[in-house]
C-alpha cells in the first residue's frame, strides 16, 4: 500500500517538475521578444493575403504588397486565437486575396539577434512583422493586441 502511495507521489512530483520546466522555457521565450523585434520601429503594411498557416507556436500570414514584396506576419499561436474566440472570424476573413493592413514591429537583423542568441542558425527574414493590429481593409475583420503592461522606452531612438 505504501509503495503505491510513494509511486503516485513520485509521479506527481515528476509531472509537476515537467510542467514547471515547460512553462519556464515558454516564459523565457516570450520574455526574449524584444531581442527579436524592435518595439520602437513600427511599420504598417497593406497587401493581399497570399497564405495563412493557423498553427502553434505561431500563426503566420503571408502578405504580398503592391510592389510584389512578401511579408511574413508572425501572429499569435492558434491555441490563443482559439481561446480568445478569434480563430473563427480570422479564418473567415483572412482568405486568399483579402486586402489586409497590418501594423506592428519589424524583426531585428540577424546580427542584432545573435548579440543575445549566438547559437542562432541561419538568417532571419527581414520582412517579418510582429503584429499589434490586423485589419481587413473593408473593415469586416479587426484584431488588436492588448495594451502593453511595460511599453518600451523609445525616447533615445
């Protein structure tokens, strides 16, 4: 009887440890966000949806602007969009050819990111944007990120 209780307790401790490690690594990844995106360098792009991949850890929207440049919008995880009840309207609105305006932060250069993450392999796509707002130009869909609790200090830029 005691062996069964010890086994259950050890299993619970192991599970709790695994959850703590997972959430700690997730929190670290999100706290590193300013090292990847320049929160003082906003950009607004308008183009047509070429492709949307609703997935975790990030939903990606590919927009093609009028000059032919493709931008990757690195949006929220599908699980968050589902929990926030955005997934349904987003899937209806963000279809191939829909005209969309996105405002957000540009990704930093590969060299800037490697200053903090020297193990980074390959190069980043300089046309990657972390969105703060996404809107269909016909106003049939609009999404905005919640206000920042600790906005960046951009006075020195």
